[in-house]
C-alpha cells in the first residue's frame, strides 16, 4: 500500500505509454492504477465545477509601460520637463502582455499554467495577486487575498532563517503566539536542518537557492491560503522536497483551497494539477483536463 | 493514448467558458459570491484597522532588522553606541575645534549632540524610508500586508537607534554639569512628535522611491542642504545675524526658525539646556525658541504625519509593480 502512494500520476502515465519500464508493477496493475487516477480526477473536477468560485478573471488586459526604451537615457532637461508637466515620455514602449484572458477558478481546483517563456503566465498570476493593475474594461475578482510564491531569492536576505519564519508569519497576520506555535512545523516541513543543523541561525542570504525556496514555500504554505500561486518556486528544490511540496499542494487543494502552478516541467504539472490552461502570446489557447492540454502542448513543442 | 496529429494553433477550438460566467458575466458573478476586486485599495479607515492588526509585524520586523544591522561587524552590537559617539567626535573636532563655532554657545558639546542625533533620526528615516518599498519587492509580492508597515518599520528602526543616542545625550548633559529639571520630561512628547513627523516623511519618500528610482540619488543632496540650514552643528543665530540677505528679508528669519528640523532641534535643546540669556538677545541667541514653538511643532507633526500616510495609502495598489 505504502508503495502505491509514492507512485505519482506522471510515472503511471509514462508506464502506460511504455516510455519508462523501471518499476515493479505488472501491466494489469498499471492499467488499473491509471484508470483509478483518471476516475478520481474526473470525480474531483465534477465536484469542483459546482464549488464556490475563488478567482474570476474577467477580460483581463495587462499592458506594461517600459520607460526609456529605444533612445537610451534621453536628455536630462527633457526628463525634468516631463516630470514637471506629468506628460508621459515619448520613449515609453507599451507591451501588451495579457490580451483579454477570462476564466473562473473554483474551490478544490489546482490549475496549471503552461506556455512558452514570455507568453504571459507570470503576468497573469501577478494580476491575480493584485500586484498589477488591469486595464479598464476588465478585472480580477478574488476570494480573500491570494499569496504568490515566485522564484526570487530570500524574503529578507539579511535576517536569519529563524527571523524570516517569525516575521513572515507576523506579516501574514498571525499573532506573536501563533507565529511561535507555527515555527517548529515550518522548520520541520522545510527540512532545512537535515543538511545543516545550524541553518536556521544563518542569514538567509547564505542559503542556496534551493534552501531559500524550501523555506519560503514552507512559510507561505503553513497557513491555509484560499488561493496559493506558485510561480516556478519549486523548480530549485531537490527531488525529495519537490515530492513533499507537491503532496502539500494536493493537501491544500483537498482542504478546499485553489492552487495555481506555473511550471515548465510537465511532470510537476501532471502530478499536481487537474486542470491546465495553455497561454500563448497573452491569450488562452486551451483550457481543460490536464492530460488533454499537456499532451497537446508537448506535441506542439516537439513539432516546431 | 498520445496524439500523433499535428497541432496548428490557429485551428484549435476556442477554450470552453465557465457556464456560470458565460451566463452572468464577470462583475455580477463576483458580486453574487462576494468576491472582491484583487489588489483594490481598502478604504482609509479599513486600512488603518488592518495596519493596527499588523503592529507586531512592524515592531518584530524593525527589531530583527536592527539586530541584523551589525551582525557582520566584529564588534557587533557595540556599534549601536559607537556609531553615534564617533559621529559626534568628528563634528566636535570640525565645528567645535577647527571652525570654533562654539563661540557664543555654552555647553557646545551638548548643543552639538542634540542637533546631530535628532537630525540623524530624520535623515536616516527618510533615506531608509525611500528604499523601504523598492528593497522589499520579494516580501511585498510573496505576502500580503498593508505596505505602510514597511516605511513605518524603517522609522521604528531609526527610533530604536535614537534610543541609544539619547543615552549618550543624557550622559553628556549630566557630565557637563546640567542639573535635571522638570523640563527634561518634555523630551518624551517632543520625541513622539518628531517620530510622527519622520514617519510621515518616510512614507512620502517611500511612495516617491517606489516609482522614481532617482529619489534615492537626489535625497542625500536635499538632506544635506536641509541639515546646513537647520543649525545642527552651529547656531542659526550665528549665521543669520550679520548676513546681508536676512537684513533685507527679515521675514526669512522666521522661515529659518520655524522650519521643522530647526524647530524640533531647538525645542529639544531647550528641554535639556539651561537657557538664561535667550531672553536678552531674542532671535540672535543660540537657543532662541520662536513664539508658539510647541504648537507649530504639533502642527508639523500632525500635518506631515497624516498627510504622508494618506499620500502613501493613495498608491497602495501599485507598490507590488516594482
């Protein structure tokens, strides 16, 4: 039984396709497990379809305005007069990163966002988190405050891991006592002390990117977030931590939250998501069951 | 299982729409389930309420930052005391000895330490305030909290440092033969007002610094000018007295004395230093306190404190942009 739980959907799929033969399961077992995975996923998706929505993205348009593009730095007097007169610079270049995206996410859904670099995945997540104001005529509506975990380095690089956990908890709105109570659980989950027992007393800038990612994920995932968005944040973790955090994502999904995952690893997407949205050039190309969309994306990636 | 057909992006069917969304539309559906527009700025009073709920974050963050400040240095926390002492030693050497500014100022050392420490509080609060948003983008993007926590925290950090400096001020006051009077108690309300003023200034430059990176470049020049016109290392009177410009524009003397930095410093000096000749020489005395000083100081603190807060809150939804 224990063996069965550690086998992930992506491994089963590969086994069905006959890509990887290294497993101790018989062919019937594989077919049976694949059928079970599909059945459970279909059940979860059917249930989620009637759940309360947590995120409504309504005709979202995001335009980045980049200053000083094209003509170098521009003249100082020109810049000054623009600041005084509040005119926009003629050198401002507009990048229409998200072009009219609409979708609804409901409780209990875990949604993968896939697409090439620069297709607008991260911009969409930033807009859902309320970090980028949408253009007029559309908007993003959310239940509670979504938390966004990015690939960036430490939260507070000059503070120790210990302080990062406590202050991070306080920032999420915990009381001092709650933060203290949550501390050990967060440290245990991050497994940072497995490799270095003094890691928590080191400043976070001394952490490797994988260690920092683990601690950040552990802090943000410690709280029952209504909407948790993970933007490639797990890519730097080692295999063991990835498996563990994927398990935590499934847990959050089961506790009726909504999880968004941006990843270029189709394995990670297949293991954590039921539904996948494929974004290309700021528009939704496909939105549907994980196998259907991921297969199409992989086929398309190989053919060009 | 695998699709072997060629995928042409243009030929993909349009993605299915959520049936409820298709029926109701975005805004009515959001209203039906009580969803809020993401990143929308809360009303001012709600903002104050959530800010109050995060007060432990503000102090916890400030304390942690303060402890980390000298963690790389060999002498560690001793620098908390050593930095202000060295600062004063340099200024005392330059202005007390080389320029001999102590002429006409009794207890020049005490006069100097009060000026230097109080102005340093304003200066560092503004410098760190201006970077408080742009330096913490990772934190801002990862966790949700009212962003005003950051410039307020930056000011609290400087207030904690000022606490060490005030120990030195009291030591110098007692060491130079001042006797404690009831006026010493007034230091506390004066510091409260100064903290309010500095927090407001920190929030103003924090908003500017979050969009205009030039702010942190420009700020040191503005602050240096402000320091030299505020009588920090020498008495304002010694500059104003025989200056032809102020003889022709006497109203500018009032501008100089009511400028908040000079006013806060003068008030604090008058709390801690005996001042028996100010009456005789009026504005030409080094400890001259203009009429209505406490009231004007309260006005500055409330105006800048509340004004800065509102100014910062107005752009709350934009700070994650970076």
